[in-house]
């Protein structure tokens, strides 16, 4: 979900995705390479992102990822599920007073 949300801003390479998540979360979330690249491969297989090769600002060959329309729909589903999860956790943590 975090990768898909990050790609809403536009095409990014893997390191930039990880950096965006870390910076946006104010250093609370850190995405390690060992988790990021397998997740990106799964998103590619599902058709939720596409990938293309290009050059970075430092003139290095990088693979950039872009959100697909199917990825946007999946992100909407994941956000809805996440919101339901948060509501459920909130109900458990703050039970109604009798």
C-alpha cells in the first residue's frame, strides 16, 4: 500500500521510493532493499505498476516504476481495508463505556 501510494506522485526508482516513505513518515518507517524489491516484483506481476529503464540524476542506469490504472484501483481497495482495520483497532482500544 505504501509503495502504491508513493507512486501516485509519479514514476520513481526503488531507492527514491524507499526515501520518500522514510522522509514522509518522519523516519518512522524504513523500507529495506530486501523487502522493497520483492514487493515491487509482486506489484509488477499483478499489473499494478509498470517498470522501465532510465538514467538517474547521477547518470546511473535505474529502473523506474509507475502506477497503472489497475494499481490505482488496488490502492483504493487497500486504503479502504486499512481504514476498516484502524476503526476496529480503535474500538478495541477504546471500548464503549457501560
